[in-house]
């Protein structure tokens, strides 16, 4: 079998590799902590892989792929925003909806 070199195909596979790496990072972090953990690197690789795959989807002119990746990017950026704000000691959102506390102090 002889496949011609296609830089866009390589680009697409690089994006898929970045995207897949996030699951490996999450799995390793959870195994080490012995509980479900989502490290910041998960969101960084989600953003890198999602952006790469979005560019590839635009090149391929695949509207289903484009919408799926674009929607995901919003979530990845928002989660990175939350993490960055929390690590800098700043409040995340002053207008965020809060879960009401009962009079006894428990949530819900």
C-alpha cells in the first residue's frame, strides 16, 4: 500500500493525538489520587486538540465536525478561566448562580 503524503492528514492526526492525550492524563491523575480528578493539563490538551481538530474540520468543510469542535472549545476555555481565577485567588464570578443553603448550613 502506498499512501501519498498529505500534510492536512498529518495535522488532523496530531490534533487527534493531542485530544486523546487528555484522557490519558486524566486517567493517570485519577489513578494516582485514587479518585476521579480532572487536572488542568486535561483542559489544556482539550483546548490544543480541539483547536487543531477545528482547523482540520474547517479545511475538510465538515459542518458536523466544525460545530462539535467549536462548541467544545467554549467549555475548555471556560474551565481554564475558572482554574486560572481560582489559582490567582480571585473570585470566579460575582454573578454565578449559587446552590442555596438550608438553615442548618447544609447545601440543598
